[in-house]
C-alpha cells in the first residue's frame, strides 16, 4: 500500500540562474530522492559509502545515517571514489564546551584528539575527554592559549595532523593559520587571506561596498588619532558605535550618545581590543536605534562550492554579547531569506572562502532594510541551532572540507526543518548589570538531554526504494538521538561539570542549552521547561533571567531587537518578592532535618534519635530564622514542631503575615532533596546549602552568611540563615564600611588605578578599572571627596569584596 502523503516541515531553497530562490514548503512525495542501488562500483577503496562508514560486508544501509549518506551520494556532491580520508589525529586549540564539542564529533568519526590546557584547566572536562593532553602554560591566555609556538610544539610532539581552533583565542588569527601551514599542519578553517580580509571589519566593509552590499554609514579607515575619530563621529552623527576592527563577541565595542563621552569610551574600547585581539584599531559607525542582529551560516569547500545553511537571529543581547539565539529568524519573508543567503554566499565567494563562516547583518526594524556588519571566519558559538534545523553536524563538515573533500550537500539538498533555540548559561549576575561571577560549581543538575548531535532530517523514499531501505521514514533521526520520530529535542553543550571551578581568566559561559521543535511555539515551550529544570549553585547564573525572557510576551511574539533588554527592563527584572509560605516551611524543615541526616552514620543516641522529645515528655519545637538576600531584609521565623507519625506542625511568621501548616510530612531523601506534602500536594524539592565564603569575617551582610537555594515549581529562591549575634560580635561588620569605600564586585584583575592618596574626586568620576573574564568594569566614585586610601595596584588580582579605594566624603555631603 502506498503510504499517505502529509505536509512536511522541510523547506528547501532551489538554486537557479546563479541566485538563491525563496524557500517554500514541500510535501513528502516531492522530497523523495532517487537513490542508487548499492554495488561494488559505489564502494570506495576504504569500504565506505559516503560519510556513513558502510562496510563491504554490509551492502545495505542499517541506519538512517547510512541512508542519508546514500542520499548525499545520489546528489552527486561527493565522489565516493575520490573522497579523501579523515585525519588520524587532530589538536583542539581551545578549552571549555567548544573543545568538548569538537572532541565528541572526532570520537564519532574515529579521529584521535589532543587537548591543550593551562595550569588552572588541568582537571577540566576537555582534558579528560581527549586522548592526549598537554599543559601549555599559566592561566592568563596570553601565556597559554594564545601562544602559537607552544601549540605548534604540541602538534609536533603528539603527531597531530590538523588543528581545530574552536572560537575565540586563535580562531581568527591569520598568523596562526600561516604558521601552521609553514609547519605542514592543516588549519581547520579558512585560508589566512580570508581571515585577513574578513576578520578586519574595515577591510570586509570595503569589500562589501565594492560588491554592492549595503553597509552602515561610518568611518573604516586607518587614521586612529582620537581627535580625528571624534570629528568623524560628529560627521556621522551621534549616537555612534565604536567597534574593534578585529575579533568579536562584543569586545572592544562601545555605544556613545554624546561627544563628551566619546574620549573615555574610545580609550576603553581600544584597551579592551588590544588585550582581546592584540590590535587596538577601531572603526566608527552610525548606531541604529532599533536593530536586529541576523546572521547567515555559510560553508565553502576548496573546489569552489559555497552554500548557505540559512540564517539565525541573535538580537537579544547584553553587554553587546548574545545570550539567546534562534533559527530560522522569526518574521522574515521567503524573499528576504533568499536575498540574505545570496548576499552571504557572494561575500564568501569574494574572498575565496573555505570552511565554516558567518556573515552578520544589521536589520533595521524601522526601515526593514539590512546592512552588512561583519563576517566571522570561524565556527560560531550558536552553530548548534543551525545544526538542529538542518540535521547536520557542522564540525563534521569542517573536518570533511579540511581533508580536501567537497561539501557533503548541495544547496538544493539542505533542509530547513522546524525551529531551534540556544540559551547560553553564564556565570553572571543579571541584577548587577550582568557582571561575571566566579567560583566552584557546588551543585549542577541539568535537564535530561534527548540527543548528543542534531537528529538528521531524511526525506521520504519512493515506494520501490522504501522496500529496499525499510529503516527510512520521513523524518528519521540519527542513532545519536534518544527521542522518538518528530519529538522535541533537548541538547546540552557543556564544558564544566559539578565541582568545576569557574575562574576569572576566561569567558564565564558554563554551557549552552539547545532545543528544537516543529515550530517556534513548540521550541519555545521546550526551552522554558528545560530552563525550569536547570539548577546551578555556587555561582550566580542567568538561568532565571533566561526563563523570564523566554516567557515574555514580546519575545513569544517574535518582536526582537538588540535593545530588547533595556526596552523591557521592568518586566524582565521584577521585584524579588518574599517566597511563598510553603517554600519557607520547606526551607525550615530542611534546616531542621539535615542535622538528623548527618547523624545517621552515628551510633544510636537519644540526642540524635529523639531530638524532638524532652525528658518530661513534652514535644520540643525548633525556631528557624530565615531572611531574603537583600541587605535590609526583615527576618522570617519558622516554628517547627514534630508530631507523632513523622509529621510536623509548622508556623511561618513574616513581617506581614502568619501561616500555619498542620500535619506536614517531610523527610530528607538526600542532602539536597526534601520530600514533603503540603496542603495535600506531594513534591520533591531540591534544596542546596551553600556555606559562607571562606576568609570573610561574619557580618550582617547576606554575602557572609550560609545560603539555602530552593528550587520549587521551576523557580529558584535563595534564603540566608543569619549569623548568630555572638558570631557577629567576633567578626565585626566589615562590609558595612564607609560610604566612600569602593570594593571589588567580583574577583578581578586591576587594569588601571586612576587616583592617588590625597587627590580630590567628584561623584561619578572613574577611579579604578577592573577586568574579569575578558570584560572591563569601571568603578566610579559614589561620593565627592578626598581619597584617603588606595588598596590595590595595576596588574594585581583582587578578590571579591576587597576594598580598593576609600574616599572621605566632603563634610557638606554627609
């Protein structure tokens, strides 16, 4: 019986007359490729079919991955007889999640991997995953991950034939690519000439202008005199954007609203650019007030083939860095999608590009026009969303192209299936201007992944071919998928596990949460649920912020722009209210019961087994004092009284209300899980105790107290257990210092100290410049007065809370 035809979620773009035509939906019957019958003539000397690894002993495909390879071969995009083998061993010149990501694909393909690491990364996940690992220097990246000769030396010692640079560090360094070529080592990326041309924002814009691609008005020249650049900014018209010509990731980028703020912003952008990319050259552009960030993933091979793998929207950003990305971009017409893809392909061809690249555009929401912004000559952080909508492994494509093979698929064979989101999980405090955080991951629990790689999208077969290849269906997932056909997918790309240390020397990203659904609505629903299940303790994270963002009405409606966060600031940062009485009761029960759990390994004693009884037979109660994290939070008292049968009477007393729970059952399943029944509702609640930071005297500041992190109904509440008065008297209230004291908001490197003892400062004046995780932070005087003490110096590492400058406030200001 002929199978019924149903609408397909796959969209394809046809190439005709040298241009990319608008994508449209096809039915399954229209997507059936003609597959060749397997014979000895189709089998390469290695005994493989295409990319699938099909052996001579198995003349028929036994998995969807193998069938996809047959479909690829049928397209004529890969010549099986001339296909070059993969490398035997590659080195990954990176760390964290991207190093782990590359290693996973290499293992899948049977390629050995070599990791490099700095002293502080010796126990990192990527080191443990690799077949070999070599230390290349101290923690600062300039002394380790940016040392070209050290990496080349490891290549020689290990026998690595190629280097995958990941993103960041040396990934867009033309000198690195050239040195590898001189040593006969393959750089898994574009040629150095393309890196130079497109890695420079100024030169790339000149190339685009010559090619007829619209660019944002600005100055892209070599004259870097500050006065000249200020005049150019005035000519362009404020607001303007200062942007480093090399690199990316928001580094060396400053938006300036007025001429008076230009000089400081220029100096800061140049300094950050020099540290991040080794070049302080900047360009000046008009700042578009309501832009979207839309980028196109392109791929090119050494035979001249170039394709678009569709676009991504990365508009929602903080500190000029992306935090959530999606593919395809919402609200784009098929005609606009085709136009963007065609121009991106033309950009790649203009510089003889090879490998994975991303052409970024600014889309003006007001005029509906788009402008070329830059090209990133590397694999992007957000590449998984493209993988999820195409069913492809882009790292595998990189390895194929680097080995000298043609692109695995032609443009007309690249699917566009469903919708995908990526949420970046950062160690940062969104309520403190997204400042990065550092520390140990005390507790980490993630949603259950359903796939390790993107499930492949395989078109349906003809009726006669379906009998020959019975394992194929309309949308068949690869063997790495753990879900059923067509089911939503959850994928986690991470480089750190529980117990790992998030340091101050590198980017604060912990992981990437990637989801896929049949459409944007389904994918967004899956994302919200996954964020509710993502639990981190030990460092501040943006997980709760991402959950609120994914639930915001404007985001749900696809009304995105780069100014989304400031525009909707009030809704994205609601006042943190007092937790519900049920949560307070659970926290108090956890605090009371954990003493008994810790005593379970002790010999039986009435002081442990009969903690709720007095010798007179009365039932003993216990009062637990809690408070919110705020500096002036009112104390909350919870009276816990055990009753026969393993239940408790709990009374929660806040400043505004009193709530009683009778016969509340509760028991600790583990040191981090409380099973309880409240008002007839049973639940297992994750509660993690975080001890106070070491070497910090106790005080009335919540930062010096033990914290309880309660994950309840998809949300996280944090309470503190106040220090007893006798302990406060010993420690002193060190954090309630003078009003003029400036303290390090996080562990940081002191970049610049702009004042000295005895100097007069005005309120708002820049006093100290710090750097943490490649991000600069300027500390400004909170009062006008005279500098009484300076507790730091340039180049020094300072811990969180350390007093850096003390300013004696003017008498009239007190």
